[in-house]
């Protein structure tokens, strides 16, 4: 690789393997990762018998995140190819972001409040009714960047239904999406100014409170298109106002679609709990982006392992089996993931 032109020891391939190992084992620092190379099997796996912390740090800060982002997108393409037959007629794609806090003293470039620093992971998740929902597109910004500004980057597929929360509320963009042929479902603020145009009749056994065609916004800031407003109750008894530009679905179908938004909340919770993105190995913007993209790569590898084996195991189980059988022949952990007896 051209990336390794001046590299004598820590090649990009070896470094990638070390970072994947660090994510799988939830290694908390480069010091701990360097110490792990005392293990003979890890040495054999990565082709190194030792490496200094300074070499690891230089590599982490020096590799352009575009490389790991491309690897992530290559894995996404593989998942797409293997799940086409399992997707619903019009796939659901959920958009949201999560803030990853940083220490302000060491990350002044990521300051977003007087005493806080952080980065935001903006994500688009493909919702799978059966199997593991998976990340499809990811973008890193500083935490001060508003979600609304990233929506245009995240919306690029007319053959799906986008679901996102009220942090992305933008009437002008809703108009633009509608005019350009993109479908969306979002949540409207309860104090939003609306004008009712038509009341749709609801079936008697529905849990939906109301279903209307509306115009949204004030005279100074109003959307030009007609939208559909549904009022529903969530599991805690709170009333939610849902806004969409789909008039061809039943009120119940739209209500169920919005419930799928929880899949992205669960995804963020999972990667924060079970992958190494709570403590960062480096202080630069590139170092942090590299670590996050490696975490996404590891998750996608879990998804591919599940798909390849037709496994019903949960992601955490697959992760535990991989960790427990990391240096054993591949057929052993594959059979375990498949749910078959190991001879």
C-alpha cells in the first residue's frame, strides 16, 4: 500500500488488525493495546512481536479517516447485497445523531459549551424487521453542529422512507424533500402552527387519535405543500404529533413506522456499551474519527457474520463468541453462531 511507503514496522494492515482487536476486546488505551502484544497469538495474527505507544499514536493521528470510512462503506455494500431479498417493499431508513463527550482540556478544537467538548456521530440506519438493523451512512462533526444542517447530506435515496425526530424540523427542507420526491416521517412540536384542511376518517379499532391533512407554519414561515398530521399515544401515555408527506399508507402503518425510530437509539446505546468509543486513544480530530469508524466496521462485521450463518443470535452473543474463540479455527465460532454443536 502507498500508505506504507515510509513505514518500516507498523503497516496499515497490522494497525487495522490491532484496532479491530482493541474494539472487540474493549481495550481502553494505547498503553493497554501495546501490552496486549505480549500474547503470542496476537503477535502471529498481526505480524508484530512488539510496538511502542508512540508508534501507535503517530499512526492513529496520521491516517486519513477517509480510509476507514471507505472500508465501512465497502462492508455496507456487502450487507446491502446480501439483504436485498429480506427488505420491505420500501425500506425504512432512520436518521439521528449522538454526542460523544470529550475532555475540553485535550480537545479544544471540539469545544461546544463553556466547559464541554464533544463530537457528533450523525448516522443513517437501515431498519430490519428481522435480523440486525445496520448503519449505512455516517458523518462526524463537532458537537456544536446542529442536526438540521446534516439532513440534506443524509437524504439521497428516493426508494425509501426516512424517519427522524424533531431535531431535524425544517419546513423549507420538508418542502424541498416533497418537491424532489423524497418520503419522510418526523415528529412535530406540539406548539407548531397548523391549519387543518381535511379530517381523514379513522377505523373504529385504531389507536391513532386523529389523522388530518394540514398546512404547517406561520404566514412568515410556512411550508407550501400539504402534509399529513397524525396524533398518537406513545407507550408512556404521551401524545405525539407525527408529520409525513405519505398519503397512501394507513394511519396505523405510519404510527408503527415511527416506533421503528427506537432502533437507532438502541444502536447508539449498544456501540457505547460494547465497543470502545467512550474513551478515545488520541486527541486529534483524525484520531477520534478513526476510532469511531473502526467501531462501525466491527459492528458491520458482526452483521455479516449473522447473515452468512443465518443465525438468530443477538449481536452481543455473536460478539462474545468471537471474543471467546478469537484464536480458534473459524469453523468453531461459525458453528457456535449458527447454533450447531461443536464436534
